[in-house]
């Protein structure tokens, strides 16, 4: 069931103690290159904080950070891709804008080969693990590379929450990504 609230709307929920513990603990772990999320000791996804470079025969402009790959089903099937031959710019799950305007220029944060913009990891604000849900919060920079020097017109924060619902028997996982964006004029 999908519940939609209007912008600036509010909903109130009540949590009650369950008679049984949640079936799958959510573990969020961090190393130098990525944040990993597991549910019930099964991998759900990996958020790549470090720059992921393409193969040596692919233009290095396609490399990126600040994206999710791999994302997996409860049975272990990978449902994202990294540098597929017919879409080298596509790396897992990410947000990038194609039609933007900043200081009279039009950086394209999607078309990495065009060289006018890119999205990159800035920082990890925190992680949390637990029996009901786990989360991490990360900050991205949308970098305008079309001018004489790099500038950051947009900063974006992702909060990803993974819930201890679903799993192999149910055939699904549940996670949410909330994005908050701050334009340079407001920084």
C-alpha cells in the first residue's frame, strides 16, 4: 500500500512492540570504498563512495562515485549494472540531471563523456544497524566542470533506510531513499 502526503504534509504513526523479534537484522557496514547493507546476512546493496573506474579500454570520464551497485534480490540476483557496453554512463542507481542552468552555462550531470558535469561522493554522515531497520546518510556534490574552474551548484544528501521485511521466502526487500537537495544560492 502506498500512502502519499501532500508537500509539507504530515502523517503520524504509532509503533508497538511485536510479540516476536524482526525476522532479519539489518547490518550497515562501512569500509574505505563503500557502504554495504545486508538483511539477515544476505547482501542487499552496496553504495560506492570511492571512485569506480571503468575498464582500461573505456574512456576514464565514465568513472564515478556516489551510486549504488550492486543491488540484489533476496535470491542473490544482481539487478543493476556497472558500465554496460551499450550504456557506459550507467552505473547502478544514481541521480543526475541533464537539463540544468548555472551561471549562464548548462552542465549535464548525466552525460559524463560530455565533460560538463558529474556527481561525486563528498562525505558519509553516519550509519546505523538494527533488528528493525538500518540506514546510512551520505552527501553528494553535483560538480559543474563546464567553466574555467570546478564549481558546486548543488549539494545532495541521501538517507537510505533498509527494513527487516521481506527476504528469500517473501521474494522482496524494502528500502527507501530520501534525497534533500540544496542549491548553491542557499548554501
